[in-house]
């Protein structure tokens, strides 16, 4: 995996891409604090982005080790995440969805820690706080607060108090943001305009080359058997594993809906969408008996990634 990571990122370490500051209303406040200093330091931008990606991959492994919803210790989630995230090279460096993905993943982990705990738990407050804070880096992340509400309904018997503290956790970061913005002399209408711009305005169009289209099709062909196998296996899985995969499936649904209906969402969302896809593919590859076909599909995907980098047309 270390060699794969280096191979996928080496071109950016050799020739770091220059980052163009966001036009119009600008980036989200927390991401702006990161982006502005790093825009003039392209190599440091590449280093930070690659380190963040590796951290997300490591947390995915630790998440599975802790919850054990893939009933085997495996590095497949990290491997697939690194490959899937790097499949869209234009969105790899200084991607605001990358720190958001880390916060959403931490929120999922915090939610699953509430499984079978007695009494009112504050895990959902923490999870909503983390997921909502992700929106300050990447605005469309706020829609993943729905995952926390769904988690309350899946993991617990519906309780008004836990739903209330979940909503409080989701609102708290934005209350603090508006308060700090106001106390530092900012205009609240300007902040609202920035948020609306990042949530609803159309993102810059991304050119889709023929090799990138073929690579996306190959990834889909790899993913379809994995998700079909998961649906077949769900009734036989342990309750905790089943509930974890239910949350990951909902996360994937929200990602797909965001791609389809939100003009502000583009390929940068791949940083978040790759998390449930990587877990589902890892679960399939860990236990599949169709080893030959699975390896053939995997190597076709690997070959297409190489082709898309060498011949990006």
C-alpha cells in the first residue's frame, strides 16, 4: 500500500499543482483558513493532502478493528480507499471534502460506540457535532447529519431526548461560527452568502476524459458484485455488523443523491463517497470464493488507473 500510495502521488510531489483561490463568495470559513496559506506553497499542499488521505485510510482500519463489522482484520478498506480516492487526480490536492471525510468517519465510529449502551447516551451529540463541523470545511457535508439521525433510529429505540441532543450537536458548531464571525467584526449576511454559495451554486465543471469514463465504469463493475453480495449476506450477519453496513449504505445513498441533485457537488465528493464503497468492496474481497474473477476485475481496475494517468485523454 505504501508503494501504491507513492506511485499514485509521485507526479504531484515532482511537479506540485498550483492552487487557484476560490472566486465569488469564497470557500467555507475553516477551509479558507487552511487554503489561503497553502495556496502559495504547492509542495506543502501535496504533503498535507497525502497525509490526510493516509490518516483517513488508517482510521478506516482502526474503525473496523474496533467495531469488527468485517469479521476479519484486513487492510482492504485502506487499500480500496487509497485507490478510489486517487482515481480522480484533479480532486486529490487540497480537497475540502478530505478533512470533512475524516470528521464524518469519526462521527460514524462515535455512533457505533453507542451500540447496546443503557440509558441516554451523548455519543450522538458528539457524532452530530463532528459531522456538522465537517460542513465548515466542505458545505455539502451538512447533509450527512441525516446519517446521525438515521443512526439514532437504527441503533436505539426512538427517544425524544437523544434526537434532541443530536439536533443540538448539529446546531452548536454553526452557532459558534456565527458568534465568532460577529465578534470579529464580520457581517453575518456575508457569512450566510458564503454558506449559500457553497451549498447551492454550481461547482466548476470537470472535464471527463475517455479514460476516466472507462475507469469509472470499471470501478462500477468491481463494486456491483460487492454490493449485491452484501445485500444477500445482510440477514446472516451479526446485528452490530448489519447495523454498521446499514449506516454505510445510507451514507452511500446520500452521496449518490448529492451527486444527482446538488449542483455544488462535483468529483471532490469522492473523498467521502469512497469510504462506504471501500468498506463494501473490502467485505466482498475478504470472503469471496470467486477469487479468479475478483482478481481479474481488480487488476483491470489497477491497469485502468495507470492508463488514465499515463494517457489522460
